[in-house]
């Protein structure tokens, strides 16, 4: 899976036990890839709490990449077959869209004077 992540263009690909850490782009947060049966579970957490309606709308529009709350933060998850570079490219597109939405949602939650 490490080689597939690198071939798909992910950065900072490193293994820590059974968990592989990687980044969508250089300045992004890590996402994880962990073995789960005959698939790999990809997960990206973002420090914002998307509300029920936002998560429901996301999940309805993107059934391959579920959004939930995990440890108080919004998490995007997707299961992919090992070494499936095409599925990893789909993950890239969905994760980047999710990050854009999460940033927009966080900005909408800010109180006056809180900053950008």
C-alpha cells in the first residue's frame, strides 16, 4: 500500500506499525491508511465539527466517502482495495473537496472578531 500511495502522488508516506500516514499535499494534515479486512481504511480528520445536516448532505452526495464525527472532529473515511491507484485518485478528489467544505463551514461558525 505504501508504494501505491506514493504512485498516486501522496507526500510524506510513512508507516507506523500497521498504520500508514500520508498527506494530500505538502501543507495538508496527515490522513491515515489502516488495514481493515481485505481493504484499507483511509481517514482524514479536520478540526471542525460539521453539523448533522452538513454531514448528511455530504454523505448523500458522496456515498463512497463517509463523513462522521470522531474524537470531536469531522472525519472523512473511505475503504479502498490494496494498491488500487484509481480508488486513491478518487480519495484525493473527495478529500480535497471535503477539506474545502470543512474550511468553508468553519469560517461560517466563527464569531465576530474571531479572525479569518
